[in-house]
C-alpha cells in the first residue's frame, strides 16, 4: 500500500535589517521545512512559519501540531487532489485549536507532491490557465520620512510600480510627512498603499484618511485592529480612501462578515496563506471575494523561499481567473528582507525578488531546498 512519509526540519533565518512595524521589531524568522515523500521517491515541500500576533499560532503550538499531523498523514491513504488534501487535514485537526502555520506547511508539501507526480506547476492544481507572471509590490518598513523617500525612489528605479509603506506612528504629522515625501519622490504614476497594522482608533483613522485624500493612495490596509470588522466596514463606507482588510481577513468567518451586504464596502482583501492555513483555504476565500467584486492581494508573512514560492503559485492561479484590471500587485518580493534564505537543492529558485515574478513551468513549486534532518530533532 502506498504511503507518505513526512520529514520536518526546524530553521532560523535572520532579517537583513530588523523589520519594524507598529507592533514592534522582528529580527528573525523561525519555523520548519516540511518534506513529503512517497514510495516512488518523489518529494513535495512546505514551510510552517508561525508569526504570533499576526494571525498564527505560536511556535510551541505549531511544533505540537506538526508532530500530530505527521503521525496522522503517515497512517492515512494518500490524497489524490487538492480537495482531498484539505479533507485529510480537516479530519486530522478536527476539534483542535487553529494552527494555520503548521497546517500550511503540511498542506503545501502534499500539494507540491501531487503537482510533481502529475508534472504540472502547482498553480495548475487550482486553475487551468494561471497567470504567467505576477506583479509584486515593494515593501518598506516603518522608516523616517527621508529614508522612506530614498527607499521608494530606489524601488521605482528597480522597476516596481507599487510601493507599500508601513504607518502607525503616534504622531499623524509624521505619517503625513512620510507619505508626502514618498509621493513627491516617486511621482503620481506609482501606486502607493499604506499598512497601519490595526494601530488606530476609528477617530484616528478617519483623521488620517481625510488628511491623505490628496495623495492618491491605492488603499489603506487594516486601519483598525482585528475584531473590529463592523467598525472597519462603517469606516470604509464613509472613507475618501479605499480600505483593505488584512488581519481582519484571517479566517473564513471574518471574511464572510466583510463580504456581507448588497455591495461590500471593503475594496481589497489581503490574504496570507500562512495565516489562513494553506493554499486551498485561501483559494476558496479568494473565489468568494471575486464573486462579490472585491479584489484580492496575496502576500507572504516574510517566510523563506518555500513559502514565497507557494504564495506565488497561488497568486498566479487566482489572477488566472481575473481580468487584467483586477490583477493587483502582490506582496511576494520579501526575500530581500532576509539575511539568509533556504539554500537551493536540486531545483533552483528560478527568479529572485523582482517587480514581476514569473511562474515556474516545471512540475510542483519549481524550487527544492537543501534539507538535512538534525539528529536531535524531535520531529
């Protein structure tokens, strides 16, 4: 009888520069690589990279969940479709607290294995004609106005047409100065989007949105904290700037609330597969958003190359079903923020961070990391 073996390796990657947001400073990315291997010797790869406070479980919960998923998957009949993978993992995790990062790691490895065995790019498990390439935004941390202006100009010179800036300082004048200087440095032909990471009250958000209306922003992301979805929708109805939901779109129930009504007031859902438990759950939410006329942006959670490649395949699949005018830039070009990355194995990452990332044409993710299971690993 055919079986699947899961091998799990912990990792730790340093950021090139500490990544600052309204929630604090991130200096490292920690997680696990997951390798799924079948009886034929084919491999699939996944990544579990928890980021507590941004929609995932903590490291301890993820490690425990990975051990449980490994045991369950290795006893089960191997799934033969993306929906079969989803059903298998739903059964394995039934009744347990949400562990989206661990689920993402195992799910992606199983999907990659399916795609490798059928010799198609992973994106084609979701859409017959995925986009051949995906436009990416450049992401800037919480920099000083002068630093942000220089960094934005450099990104535009490198070919980026969409810039995402972090905001959320206590002083609204500093945020306004930063955005004004960035807009002046890049001109009106570049799209600017702002991410507040839920750091404002409704009153603070409204004050900023009014003061920013002349800047021509593409949208402002997550102005209010997660859990305040009704207030977010009310703010979106009265806002002079389009609003996007990120942390508020981190589970199906919240997305259902955001998409409710005759015409949803939210303009964009920012979907992170790592926070949503994998590619299939994210795909289903993207389909619901498309049906309601709400656009989708797929982003990473600053994970390594395996997670970024998985997000690229999903973004290409989602955009394959959209008209060109609704294909917004995605947050996939985040590898440059890491001082080191998952080293390549037999299959090399086909394209580094770039304004446009091409979808690999070979089977699976198109990337295979070097993998060595530590002797002292409990998994």
